[in-house]
C-alpha cells in the first residue's frame, strides 16, 4: 500500500493510503520524482472542479522515471508526462486541435495522479527527458508549457510592450517567457506578497490601478471577474488581449465596446501541445534563466497538507512534492 495526497471531500486535503493502480491497456507505470501543486489542485480541493470525485489522488504536473519498459523506452528512462488525456474521436481531435478536445480528462483529476510514489499514464503521453535535465527541475515542464503556448499564441515579438495581469505562478512564468522572447514586460498584481515575488523574479511591477492603453499585448492570467471588466484598458488600439487564466463558468463583465472601437484582437490559450512541451523541456534544460526560481520549496509527501494550506493562504508561489519521502 502506498500513500498519496488526496481530495478527501468537502474542502479537505489528506495524505492517506491509496488503492493499488489497476493496469490499463496502453498505459504505463511511472515512478514519480516530483509533482507540483497548483491552482487547479486548490480548485479540486475546494470542491469546485466539476469532474473530480472525492478520494482522487492529486498531481498533474510531474516528472519521474518509467517503472516498466515501453515499446520505445527502457524502464528507468527519465520522463515528463503530459497529464491531459484526449478522446481522439471528437471533432476537435479529428481536426488535430488537441488542446480543445471536447472530452478532455486528466491524470490527477479524473485518474489517480502523481502526488504518490507511483502513477499510471498513457504511453503516448510520455516524453523522454534529456539526461542533463534534473528531474526536480522537470517538475516545472507543465506550467512552463502553459506559458510557452500563451506567449506563442500572443504573437508577441522583440521590443513589444507586453503587460501581464496577475502574478501567480502562471502569470510570472508568462512574464519570464515573454521577457526571454525580447519583450518589454510589466506585471500588475494587487496582492503585495505576489507582487514582491514577481519583482524578486526580475519582473517589473506596476500599479494595477494605473491602466494605460499602451501595450501591444496583454495577457490576463487571473480568471478573476473583477479584472475582466477593465482588462481591455491596458491594450493599445489594435493590440491583442490573451485570456490565459480560467474564468468561472458564469460569463464575467467584459468591455466589448472597446474591443470594437479599438479593433482589439482577443484570443484564448489552453494548456499545451507537443511543440509547447518540447519548447518547455528545452528551455528548462538549456537556458532556464530565472524560471526555476518560481519554486518556493520542495517538500516530502508527509508535509503536503501543510503545503496546501500555505498555497491557499498565498504564502507560497509554487511548491513541489517529492512523493517518495
Ligand atoms: Zn496545474
Ligand atoms: Zn477529443
């Protein structure tokens, strides 16, 4: 019997014994080296995720080693795992739009996740990692891939004035990836601790109330209806707004008149595809810059519930779990 961090129902996180993994055709066991906790996990733990069921083992941002061989890779290979499971049959999947599958599910939400020493994943979701990339650092591939895709879809280029709204882990990673792409980046964040953390990462923070329509590209990493009403105020006429954060299902207020008057381009970005994952692995392996500094600390599984409390209270940016300990 092994242990895992689970959603115990209600708003309770618990570390407890978890059921043995049932083998599935086309899936492979992975020994987890590191699993990151993020806002989506907090969402599940708040009972707000529509698909998650109590008892689910969390952990969808992870890296580890194959516990058994696949057709292509020997046991022990260091791997990143794309946690998203696509149906392969819906209209989006048939069009190759892998990020918007109509029946998207995920390891760590719908299937037992990586906040436990071992997990089970689709073989096709496994990416062999370069031996030079430390596995702990590879725990950031998933959120970095989100940022890479957001920046790529934004179309921003060197010298562009880019503004990121929200300095959570994704906002900070988007800012850092945009900086590396040569953009002149500012970040707005009302929570002082988060603004300080962004500044410590080398991001230039500005007053969230001082919204100037001067930015070629604005990336909204908040998902907060309070922000959406005025987020277009940051975008220059003819500029682009990218919706990165997940908003609640109830449509939030949004300035469509300004979209029309100022001919703004508004686009969405969701998770990542192969090229984003490959780019994130390369970034972390070859030239990570300040990206690894988004990690506040790495903790053993025994401290996972305390880690969740710190994330809920905004006392930490990104916490990684080592589920073997
Ligand atoms: Zn996540
Ligand atoms: Zn599909």
